[in-house]
C-alpha cells in the first residue's frame, strides 16, 4: 500500500522528468517516505527502522471464482509448528466499494488481526467482487447480487487457503463491520461451515433498513431501484429472510446512534437467531455511531476480540504493564520481551496479555515439577525459576493459579492440586 503525489517542478526541458514522492508500507514493513524519478526511487526516511511486525508472516493469495480473478491477504499465526493445523478467521471488509490493502498493522491499525495472529490463528482478508483494485467491471460485479457472488468468492478463497496452507477447515470463524457485518449475517444464513461469527454494525433486512438509515440513497445504484419499487431484488439479499438456516453462534455488536447501519438491524437479526435457537449475544454501545469514539468502548470491543482469540483478560497482566513501560527495570523488560518472543505473553498496542495456551503449558510444567516432590508443594522461588520471571511478577501469576484452583496457597508455598 502506498499514497503518492506526482510532482513536476516546471516545464523546462531540464526538469521535464516526473518526480514521485510517496509513503510506502506493507504487512511486513512499517511506513517510510520514498521519493525520486519513477526509475530511481530511493527510501528517504528510516524513522521506523526498528519497528518489526508482532504478527506472523503474510501472503498475497489469488484464486478463481466464477471465472473471476479474486485476491486476498493471508496473515499467518505468529508461531507455527510443523505438522500442526491452525484455525482461521475470515475478516470481511466494509464498503462494499472498498478493499483490504497490505498496510502495516501497527498503532491505530488492526489490533484484532494482530491478536488473532498472536493467538495462533490464520486471518484471511479477501477482496471479493465489489471491491476496488481490479477495474470497474469487477467493482460493479455485485450490482443486484449483494451477498451471493461475493460470498462464493469468499468461500472459494477459504477452500483455496485450506488446500494450500495448514488451516483446520473445521475451525473457521467470520467477522466483519458495516458491509462486512452484513456479509457476516448473510454468511451464517447461507452456510454452516463457520464455528463462530461476529457481526459488527450489520444489515439484516434491506426493506426495514431503507426506512431506518440516514444514507439510503447509496443503495439505488447497487439495486437498480428503491426497496419500495423492487422488493424482490432486496429480499433475495436480506439475511433475515433465510434466518431459519442459521446454526452458527453469533456475537452482534453495534453503536446505539449508528445512522449508517442502525441498531434496529442488529436487534432484528439477534431476535431472529433467538427464535431459531441459535446461541447469540447482542452488545449495543451507548452514544456510539458507525465508528466508535469512546476509548473505553474501543477497549471493550478489543477485549472481546482478545477473549474470542483465547487471550486472558488484561487484568491478569496488570502487574506486568509497569515493567513493560518502565525503562528503569531493564531486567524485567528483558524477561518480558523473552516471554513475548516465546508466545507466553502477547503484546498488542502497548498492552500485554497472557496467552491461555501458554498458561496451559506452564500449568503442565508446574504439575510435573510438583510430582517430583513428596507433598506436591512449590514455593515462589521455585515457581519464578520455572516461569522465567522475577518474584515481583511470579506472585500475581501464582495468585491467578490460586483463583483457578491449579494451586492452593499455604503461606509462601503453593500446593499443586
């Protein structure tokens, strides 16, 4: 991805060559300024030279669907073991006239994708028909066909990724916001291949949506007529009309004051899922619009993504945050970085989280160590050596184990249960 400005200093013969300046970035490289004539481009800035991705590697994946060339980006789990297959979440972009670009997932970027990768998930970000990037015909290929051809593009891409990469096809999830939220609602009424879904600011019923939203004129170029003039073309793409097919547990989230994809659409889909017996939850964030502004709400939404990805809530890691930010505690910072590098701790946008799988591994080590003693007891000193952390941070982690009945406190000792 890059943003470019084409500059021509003047029209004299000596300076007639064009000069290009742009910000260049990718999923593997943070943004930097590049400039020069098109055939002699050079990197100008190096301000992010020390910034490395905290997620896995990525791939530009291409496949065929209904004769169309379709493309998407795949983010790998940060850590992978040979012979192991991993779950995957499909992340559908909004729009629909938009596109996923290979931008660096840094500050202000895509924390959910980062969290999923660090938690051992593949993340597929497809650009199905209706997306930008492959010409006008491809962008207009979803006219009068919302949810149908584009879902085929997505599912064909899922099959291609499963064929080429170590993805567990029985552990798939889907998530999207706005048009991506609609596509999530649509997907769970068309296929039962997804084990879980998160529909953000979605659209369940195009007819009721026409009377509720504040931007309804955008639909006519896509559907040909208004919903009052041609109900059939809107009905064929309304998830609520196929709600009886739904089986996928679905989390639905929306802002209370969203004018683009109003909250009643989420209520309608939530109620429909309830009536057909599908496990579902609806979360409405007060005073929020289509894009959330309240930092507390952004954090809560992100924490829900962390928990869904198998990460422990932030409260477990509060004792570590000071060490992660306090430069004076160099030893603690080094230990924390080693834990992050090993996957035992996950760091996303300055926040640190214990990975539940890593905690499970530590629990196994703890019990193995306890089996070597006659009374199955372990003191703080032995535990900190086992966990590779200082006493200051071993105690909160042991208290976490106490709460979850892995250990029982007896003074400075813990009896491993």
